[in-house]
């Protein structure tokens, strides 16, 4: 399977947010940009028209994001909340970094599109997420990060 054809793992809420963003970009942002382009064109001399160039650049970014969202939504697979003995997508896992046993952290394992470590969501594709996948409570896992190996003890899986 090619990378382009791989599933995009998201929660139901994550899929809804992507669908809402796509609709907003297609129905609101696209129309706003078209209006700005029309107004800029009416000013004439497009070579030195900063408003026109800014709107064209924004249009390119918006259309690119629309294409990206369309592909992501088409490949979306909903993550079901899981409870069990093994870390997997949809699990909540409490870990402690080796040497910092009194500073445990809890993360939800999600797909890359929803990852936000500051909000307690890490991707199954991140170094820590990859290391945790398949682990059990009591296991020690090693995450290979750009700054070196980090060891974590899995304290709890929910």
C-alpha cells in the first residue's frame, strides 16, 4: 500500500472538525477570496497590485488545503475508544519517564491529524507513540527521538 493510500486515523470529533473546515473553506473562504480578487482586479495594473497578489497567494493556500482535506476525509477511519491491556489507537495511557517517576503524564493515542501533545494527544506515528503501541502496563519502552533515546514506564492503560 502506498503512503497516499494509507488510512487516516481520526476520532469522530476529529472527522467532524475536518468536514466543518472543508465546508467553511469551500463556501465561505473561497467566496471571500473571490470577492477580494474581483475588487483588486477592478483597481487595474495587476503587476504592482499588492491586494491582488495577496489574494492570489491566499487562494492558492486555501485551494491546497481544500484538496488536502478532501483526501484526508476520503481516507478517514474512525478510531474507537478502546479499553484493554495493550496500548493502541484510541487508548489513554499513563506513563512516567525513567528518572522522573513522580511526574507521570497521561496521553490519548490518536492519528497524526489530531495530535497535540500540549492537549494530551500524541500520534501513533510519533516516536513516543510508536514506542508505546502494543505495550502493557508495567512495560518499559524506549522511544527513539531526534535528541536520543527516552525510556518510559507504562503505568496505566485506560
